């Protein structure tokens, strides 16, 4: 009997080793960094990979308290991470640091946190980022790393993957490994206070979508289900509230993001994420807004969740891009199909090993035409 593709999935789960949560918790970061310096030696540098948004906020960067000899780099977040971009950043950090850093601090949204995870792995493993796109290909523990999310929803602070697009192959895949998990985490909801409303909603919905897909799939376990159910509960409290960006709501969403990341670390996503990946690879849409556009077109697979999502959109008066696939060529639709159906694990989780009998080329194109 042939084993299911899902049998190669997660059997033993690693979580973030330690974290602090609450308003003002960013002030604990220098303490955590100092502890790593003490372990690594006085001459070891610390690498700070900071979301490019904070170039215009030197007051916040100053709160990180980097030393003059440390390495501070701003991460361009206009586009999502590519394998070539990760390779270039790793080469730069390797030269600037001179030796392995005491720790790497990823300060920003999912793109920045994924970049920090990938660089930490590549500093201790030979080869290029593209060599490690897949499951458990990283063989050597990466550099110690600390996550400080400034957006809530992607779960990048908790997951065992960092997602990158290989522009040569057109594949958007993760560096999926226990060594990718952060060692320390700082959850300070004050950092999300200035996020634009639409972006806050799109990113937050990633946590919701992770978990509705996991709960609807066939690869289930009691711990993952518990994480998923509480994540969905918290997202409902946030996105069905009158003010989704209140102090209390921002803290709830930050916790939901972390728990959603923990949930998906024990399971798989479903139909939404593969279609979202197609939108990102072919049309360049960012992951979270692409997820929302995809879910909006997938009511037949997630009817109750789709209806709730539409209620949340209306409640928060958030606009969703439409017509993103209007006027595409046959060649572009063919690329969308290829970039979607390549994600066999989540599609098997959602639809079974014969998912291609449901998602024929014509069906996939029909769904994209709705977007």
C-alpha cells in the first residue's frame, strides 16, 4: 500500500523556546540580546534585520539598542522574499559580521521575520537558499534568532518555515525545518498601532485562514485543533468587534498570530494557500492580501468560513481588490495553474490524494477568473 504524502509530515513539533508578551515588552529585547552576547563572547556581533518601514522611524530603531559594532540592515518589503535576495543578504551579513553572530533579531512583518530565519540557517549550512526549499533539508542548526513581529497574522514568529519564491523556477516554497523555528520572541502589541487598517485586516486574516484550513483538513491532531480553535475564536473577537484596532484587539490578534503559527506547525493548510501562492508567484501580490482574494473566490470549499469572512469585511469596512485576474493571457493562466497545483501536501490535506480530479486545469482557471 502506498503511503500518503501526508505521512511524511510533522511527527515531533518544536515551539519557540521562550517569549514575553504585553504592551511595552519591546523594552525586554536588550536584556535577551545581552544574554546571547554573554554566551557567544564579547566580540560576537548581533545582526538586526529591520523592516524597511522603520527607516523613517529612527526612534523605534533606537529602542533596539544596537551597539556601534553590530550589523543593522533594513529589509526591502516591497516584494516578498526571493531565493536570490536571501542569498545576497546572507553574503552581506557573513562579510559584515566576520564570524557567526551572537543572535539575529528579526524586527518587522512576515517578510522580515522569514528573511531572518532563512539567513540564520544559511550562515551555518553550505549552499544557496534554493537548495533548502522543501521539507527537513536543513541539517545543521542555524544561528540563534529572536523574533519581534510588528504585524500580526502570518505566524512567521512561530512557524518552522520561511517562504521564498525561486524566480528561476517560479516556485514559492518554504525552508521547512525545526531549525527554522525562532529561539526567542517578543510580542509587543504597541508595535502594531500604526499599521494601515486594510493591511492590518489582510495580515490578521492569515491567522484565521491558516486555522480554518487546518480544521477542515484530513491531517489532524488534538493539539493542532486546540491551537486552531482558539486562534479562530480570537480572530472573531477582533474582526467582529466595533474597533478591530483597539489596544485589547491588537493584543488578542498578536496572540492569535502566534497560536495560528503553532497550529499550522502541526498540520497543513488547504485550498486557499495554494491559490494565494499562484497569485503571488505570477502576479506579484503579497501573501496576505492574496489569501483574502483567494478565500473570497473559494466559497464552494469553505462555505461557512467564506460567509463569516464576508461579514468581517463588511463589519470593518475593508475594501478587497477585485478583477486581479481580468484580462490575463492563456500563458499567464497556465502559469497560475502550475504555481497552484504544485502544492500537493495542502491540496491532499484538503481534497485527498486525487485532488487533481477536482482541481482540473479548467476548474483552477475558472476559480482564478472569479478573482
